[in-house]
C-alpha cells in the first residue's frame, strides 16, 4: 500500500464484532486509510480524507474489494479542492485494482 502513498490507520473486523454479539456473517473488514508520510501531498483535505475506506468482503465464494469514491463525499466548495479529491480517488482506485488482481 505504501507504493500508492497510503498506510492502514485502522481496521474494523465486522464479522468478529457481530459474532461477539451472536450474529454470523461472512467475512467483512473495513480498512481506514491515511497517507504514509507525515505530510500528505494535498491541501484542504484533512478532515474529509479520513472518510477514505476500503472494504473487503465475501459474497458466496467470491471476495470483493471496494471503496467509496472521494468525489462522491465532497461538497463542491472553496474549502474542498475538487482536484485533490480526484487525485485521492485515482490513487485509491489504483490500490483497489492492484489488490483485486
């Protein structure tokens, strides 16, 4: 993941969490991503970027890797530069494509 500029900040194992409450589901993990370096290469994305998550889940016999597009989460205003979110979205898509191969 560091080749794409990201590190895993936190991992949520929803299968384990729900199993502890008596619910059985197929594997589902959510990975929260952050930039690997001390400073990320984009300005104006501090709080919004924390929404960047990659989901890995199983349906039937298949494993899926997905991510919510950053540009879908952003409101188009001066505080949220669209180009930055497009770059983040592109990097996350490259990461998901590499994982899925």
